[in-house]
C-alpha cells in the first residue's frame, strides 16, 4: 500500500493519462449497458460479464499472492454489489447518464475507508473538492422523475458504496499482479449472480435470453468483460496500489462527461440545465482535487 505524505501529491503524467483512458471506457460503457439490457435481464447480464472475465484467462494467469478472503470480498463487492445492482438500477429505474454521475459517490466511500483503515489524512483542498462534488449530487436528488426514481438513486449510491469497498480491499492486497487479481476475483461473482438471476429472473427468461440474444448484445457482454473488467478494473486497481486513495479515487468523476455525452448522443437522453450544472459541480470537484497541488506549487514558485 502506498505511503502518504504531508506534502502536496499529484499523479505522474503517464498515470494521469492511464486514468483518463480508464474513465473514457467506463463512461461510454453506460450506453453499452442500456442497449445490452434490451436482450439480457440485469443479473444474468452481470453473470455473463464475469464468466467471460474469468474464462479463459484463469488458465493463463497464476493466482495472485493474496488471501482467498480478499479475492472473495473484492469479487462480491465489484461483481454483485456494484455491477449486479447497477444493471438492475439502469433497467428502468435510473437513466444511464445520471447513473454515470451518481455512481461517483464511490469517491466519498473510498476516501472515507482510506481515512479509517489506512489512516490517510484528508487535506483541506480535498475536503473542498468532495463538498463541491456532493453539491452536484444533491441537485440530482432534487430532480427525480419517471426516468430517475428514488429507488434508482438509492441503488446507484449503494453501488458507489460497493465500489468503495472493492477499492479498499484491492489496495490491501498489496503489490501483486492486478490482472490476475481481477480475473481470479471474478470467480466469486459468478455463482451468486447466476443464483440471483435464477431466483428472481427465472430460468425461462434466462434461457430465452441466452438463445435469442443478437450478436450485438453478445458483443456488449464481451466489452463488459474485456474492456471494462479486464482492462479497466485491473488498471484501476494498479493505480490504487501506487497512489493515495484521495488522489486516485476522484479520477472517475470524469466518467459523467463521457457517460452523459454518450447517452445524449446515442440514446437521446436530454441534457436540461440542472443536469449540466450538477455535472459541472462534480467536475469542478475533480479539478480541485487533481490539479490543486500543481497550482499550489506554481504559485509558490512565482511568489518565492
């Protein structure tokens, strides 16, 4: 786990570019989720995602040097708690664009867990960044309608909590092969997701979906498995293992830019002023958190 410092801390340029690539994949992914849910019920969709993340790579990467308990908690948190519930929420309970914004509550949970378990300190500018982003999320809570319900909001906030748990557990795994970590942890998401699908979605719905889903829907499953899980979450876990959580965790606040933009372009999701204001506040919070150390150093050089 990375050591923290009392001095200002910022990401190296190469790591910042990697973080931006990750959030670009994650943001546009919300459109893929919505389109694929037309063919698959949500928990079956999540089960398929982790099945193909696990197979066939498990035969080519050795089990990471961390405990089975750690792998199990991560797999359940990210597979069931985050994506199983997220798919269920997007399936008629919240719009994809807003889901991409609300899920960023993970920042607050990740930083809070890091403060509690790793004794990381929240600096003044980081606290300001969190408060500004929370104001944006508060605006969303005031604008529920037929496409965004309170249940949908609550479910996506829960996925943010689950993502925070997954972030914390992956950091505690230490310096290991993060690709192997994500692949092996996926094994623990598969059985409960299939079980939940069987119990609540029914074998008839499952079998019909599996036999009649179009090629595009299966492409969506593979994109979930490889683009988001294998690339996105292994690279994300690697970044978290190298830097303090308060520095890395806010990076996905850029996800709504891609998520809301893609939803507007491909799905025709509206962008009224309140949505733009909410997204703007979230992004301002990100900018404060990521770039304030550089601004502070520049100011000190100019006036020293």
